[in-house]
C-alpha cells in the first residue's frame, strides 16, 4: 500500500506541476501580449506628441501671421488718422481763408 500511496502522490504532484507549467505558459503568453500592447501604446503616444508639436508650430505661425496683420492694420489706421487730421487742418484753414475773403469783400 505504501507504494501505491507514493505512486498516487507522485501522480498528483506531476499533475500539479503540469498545471503550474501550463499556467506559467499562459501567463507568459499574456505578458507577451501586454508587452505588444504597451509598445503599440508607446507608438501611439509618440504619434500624438508629433501631432501636438505640429499643432504648436502651426499655432506659432498663425500667431505670427496674425500679429503681422494686426501691425499692418494698425499702420493703415494710423495713416488714415494722420490723413484725417491733415484734411481737418486744411479744411479749417480753408474755412478761415474763406471767412477772411468774405469779410474783405463785404
């Protein structure tokens, strides 16, 4: 009976070890899958980082163009303001001269 008991215990031990090895292989396969998923995520993150850098560059370009346009508009407005001031001064001078002429003719 002792031999039978030992053989049963060895058989159970072999089954347990076999199950453990099978579980380990399954876990190793899962780990490989996770590593692959992580590499895919890292690749996606790099892609997103590149997209963000491109968007930032485009935003900087847009900002620079916007500032240049703003400066151009402000320059044109200042020119118009100066022209308007000049026209008003001329109009006032002309009105003054007309007033003087009317007085002289009266």
